[in-house]
């Protein structure tokens, strides 16, 4: 239904500002589009030209349907921080050159331009929905006297776990990186080790703990001071942890997911996250891939994708290749972007004839893949995933059980939710996080052996042993779909969010 502004009150204008990284942008763009489909709501997404190209066609289709949504494109200061021109997203930062901090510095330099743009907004901004990592948006919101709502791109469970670990200071008594300990004060008994949570908790034993604590505290204060939080989850998935999370904001936590389910049209599912270059060849690629999937038996295929940022070492990639081949099951493997690690793997691939030998049974995808389309195909029976929350929730919403291979950040906590709380996955048993680009290990580290990968695939895909996992994930998938439908929990939460922003604005009049 097309937007019709409510004439009895000022039109609500949501400003949506995601961090320029795939795992952060994709769900926030979905949230922006969900908001724009509601009566009386206008949405402006703040981004940069290269990033705008990734979702431009989606917004064009939304506007053709009458929805009031657009993008405000700001120049990204690549040159000023020593980045290559056009390096406007975390997945475009050259690997192995220690440029990650340069990228973050460039994001910070956008602040005065974002503030100036928001002051010029017409109609005036009603609120800003900001990625929780963009802490300086708090001061912009305060200056404009509008609410700042943080977007939590992960689940309530992992956020609550990291909070409990940090608040309890339990890490101070943990002797080694691999010593297991129980996360305190949770409804479930969850055990992790220090190495698994180092990216999402504060450890007083690290070098320069005062500086690390200062940064961590500043981030937490910014998050806690927000008016409320939007979460890409749904109430029925993790009710205990949603309840606890809401206590932080006096109830102002809105679970509106799975947001990927807003992409109902084939074009949106096929193009979600694609670059402009990928769009040009998308139809031909989709047709070949879908025809191949149609030839596979129902539930027989394993889909493998370990995210858009991290890189496995060349040796680890060869172990994964051997594990997939020895499983003797159909597979689709997304290799990722071309870089030095992929070049080394491709040399092995050609010299051993791996891809040629598995032609017909395995498909290797370079660069981007239509993940939602693949996971929704009936021939896909399992997903080997890094446990990024977007991928995890997409698998849940489409009823696909998971083989878990977490790499960094909160992914190890997401794994605990999938395997131990929900019972819809099989763990490969990793205890150590990896570098995004493998820069310190020189390509020689193998964390998971090929025989362990094969064993994990066999366990996940076994029809009898995996029956209960498949039942549980199918049930959760149905609940996810109901949540975003009219009258569902996520749809009602979206309406409550809009009402809260409208009420905040009314108090200023």
C-alpha cells in the first residue's frame, strides 16, 4: 500500500545511518524499507555513493510502489586517510595492509557532514536510527532534540552474554585463553572460553587495559543512553533474553525481525547485497544456479558461506575443499572476494583438479551469492556458516539447520544460541577466533581438519540423527514468518516503534 501522509500530524521522518559494512548495512536497509512501507513515514538513508549503488535498485522499486524512501549520499574521505578511491565499505578494504583503522577514521570524519545534512532535512528529522557503533550520533541527536535509536545487528542473547561477562569481571580470574567458564546469571548454562569472546568483552588482563576499558565504557555508555533499540530478532526466538534486554531501556526495545523476510519479490531476494556490477550478470547466474539446484534431491545439498569479511588461510581452504569432496554430497561453496588467499587456493584448485573433478556435484561461487534464494531452495538441507547473525537468522527463517564455524566477534555466542539453546545446529568445536585477513599466520594455520568437516557434515545431514534438529528449525521458521505478518509480534513491534517516535515528537510541540 502506498504511503499516505497523516494530515493530522507532522509526517514522521526517520533518518537511518548504518555502518558501511555488509553485515551492518543489509539489515538496516531492510529496516528502512519496512518503516517506509508504513503510513505517514518518510525514510532517508545516510550513506556514500559506492554503498548507495548496492541498494539503489531496491529503493527505486519501492518508490515506484509509492513508498517515501531515499538515500542521502555523502562523499567518503578515502584520499584523506590513505585509502584507495572507492574504498567505501569494510569489505573493500585491502587485506593484509593494516588499513582497517584508516577506514574507521574515515567513517568518523563524516560526522560534521552528517550533522549539517540532518539540520537541513525537510521535513525535519523525527529521529535517527543509528548503528550502535556510531557513538557520535548521540551528540547529533541531542543537538537536534530528537531520539536516537540504536540498531543492534545481533541477537539479544549474545548481547546479554557479553554484558554479563563484562559486568561480572569474571575474565580477571580466568587463567588461559582456552579455559572454559560459565557465563553468570543466565537462564541457560552457557560455557565459553576467553578466546571465543575477546572481541565482545573487556578483559582486564590485556595489554594497556586502561585504554581498552575507556573505549569499551564509552561505547557502552553511548548504547545505554539511547532512547531505545531495534533488534533484528523476534520475540518467540529468544523470549528470556528479549525480556532482559528490555529492562535496559524501560521496555523500549523493538524486535522487528527477521528483517530479511521483507524481501518477498524475486528481484529483492536475488539482488539483496549485490553490487551494481553483479546486477548486470545476475539473471544469467541465477538461472544456471537454480537449474543446478533443481536437479538435486530435496534436502541433499550443503551450502557453505563464511561471510563477507573474514578470510580462511589457503591451507584451511584446501582442508575445507577436501572435507566437502569426501562427504560425497552436493555442495555450493561461496569462496568470497578475490585476494591473495583466494589466489593461493585457486593455484591448488587448478593443480589438483578439485573443481573439475567435482563438476556436476559441486558449485564454486566467486564474489557475491544470492544467499536468501539459495537457502530457500528445497534441495538445500544444511548450511555451513560462520554464525554471523544475518546468516544465522536467514537460515532460521527459512528452516535450514546449521553446521557452525564461528570466526570472530559475537559469532561464538551466536553459535551457543544455535547449538545449545535452540538445538538447531552442529558445532565444529572451534575455540579460537581468527584474524579477518589471516595476516599473522602466513597461510599455514589449519584450525579444522578435513575429516572433522566431513564428520560434521555427515552428522548435520543424517536423516535419522538430524530429525529433531530439522523439526525444531522448521518450527522456528514458521514462527519467524508469522512474526512479520500482520498481527505478528515483529509487525506489532514495528508499529509500536513508530508510535513511540510520534509520541516523543508530540511532547515537543
